[in-house]
C-alpha cells in the first residue's frame, strides 16, 4: 500500500484544493467565503492576546512589588514605634529618678531633667515618622490589591481572546458564519474586560 503512495501527487492535489478554496474555484467560494481573511483575523487576535497578556503580567508584577514595599514599610514603621517607645521609657525613667530622689544635688537633678527633656523632644519626630511609614504602607497595600485585582480581570480578557482564536480557527474549517460572529463577540468581550482591568489600576 505504501509503495503506491505518490508524495508528489498528494502535495500537488492538496495545494490545488487549497488554492481552489481560497480563490473560489469550482463553486467552493460559496462554501468558504471567509477563507481569505479568517487566518489574518486569527493572527491579529493572537497579537492582541499577546499584548493583553503582557499588560496583565505587568499588573501582576506591580502588585507583587507594591506588596513587598508595603511589608517593608510596615517593618520600618514597627521599628520606628519601638524606637519611640524606648525614648518614652527613658524619658519617664529619668523623670521618675528625679521624683524619687528629692534630696539629690541640684546639678544631678538638672542633668536628669536635661536628659528627660531631650528624650521628650527627640521622640516627637520619631512618632511622626512611624505614622507616616504606616500610612505609606497602607497606601502601598491598597494599590497592590488594586493591581492584583486588575491582573485577575485582565487574565479573564486574555482567556476570551484565546477562545476567540480557537473559534476563528474552527470557523476557517467549517465556514460557519455563526462561529465567526461568536468569535467576534468573544474578542469584543476580551477587549472590554482588558480595558476594564486597566481602569482598575
């Protein structure tokens, strides 16, 4: 059986059938009216899907980066609050030493008061810094959640584009107008979803 197979002839016949379908010979133009532009549409959808996937991945990367930034800022805020607490403890300790020893020399009392006042003065900006870091961490966390949500939404859009590509490929084989309209609807839905995801960032 294999000895009877003519490769050259098979390739020639396949090539003729393809040209006949594309150029509309022998009545196949009515059967496959979309043969010319369907492959182009599939290629265009593939490019759009790739761009949408790139945007989605970029959003996901930004979400991770902002989440890491939020964690770092929370750690920095915790360190600042700890430093503030240590300053407060020192301030109260020196004040307590003054109150507990009313008979101490005036010079020692003055030194303790000076140290207590210095600790009190130095701790105020530390508290402001801690609060600012905490607020920055909150903002970064909220932005991270927005980008993560946008990433999830845009992934849905990419999936719709991939579905549209598959349906267009099937439509090229079956010449089904319904499938072509369905693919167009899926592509339009994918575009809307991706644009919506971009707006969430």
